[in-house]
C-alpha cells in the first residue's frame, strides 16, 4: 500500500491472472458480505437472511472478478490510441492485484463485525476500496505512460463505476 506502482510492476507480471482476479473477487465478496451484515443489524438471522447474505457476497465475487476483468479490458482498449504497449495480460493481473488493500480491509472488517459487533461496510469496506485507488491508478499509469491527466481521469471513472455498482447491487439502491 505504501508503494503501489512498484508492487504492481513487480508482481503483476508473475502471478497468473486467475489468482490476481481471485484477490479482487475475494475483496469485493468481503465488502458485500460486510454490507449484508450491516443491513441486517438488529434483526434476527434466519435461513432467508443467510441466503440473502450469501447471494450478496456472491454478487461481490462476481463484480470483483468479471466486473474488474471487463473494466481492465475497457481500460486497455481505451488506452490503445494513446500508444500504450502494455499487454492485456499484465493489465488484467494489475487490475486484480490493485484490490489487495480492499481484501485486507475486508477481512479486518469481517473480523470486527463478527468478533466485536461493529458496523463495518463503511468504516472498513469503503475505506479499503479507497485504498485500492492508488494501486489502480498505478496500474492505469502503466497504460497511459506520461499522460498523468488521462490516468487520473480513467482511474476516477473506473473507481466511480465500481462504487456505483456497490451502491446499486450491494445497497440495492440505484444512485
């Protein structure tokens, strides 16, 4: 988290893409599970509530794998005219690994929820998501080279899409 660009450059080339996407998928599954637990706060847990929480966590897994992969593909395609020569495989792995901070915060948040009874989706989930924007920006910087403004705009757009997806799917409210 301290040097995201270096970590992305060093590790995104070495890991298989499914492992990198498992990082982002697990991160979003934890984030969505936190949301499900927070939404049920103070209410009894029955089989239907557990099934709903499982569906929400699975939705997070889907967003974190397929959604992140599609956004990586979109970013890769959009940056082609800028002269970027980064391989798609590297882009895919870098996007997946960018959400490692979200996974760390997600696991800590679930521990705080289940162990201490704290609400966690905002305190841990959103914070972890925001920590992922720096590594995501580092991954996008590999695509845009010296065009920092383009990188910041693309990072902001992708970040907004994922946050809006959480609001729409995780909270069940369209923005």
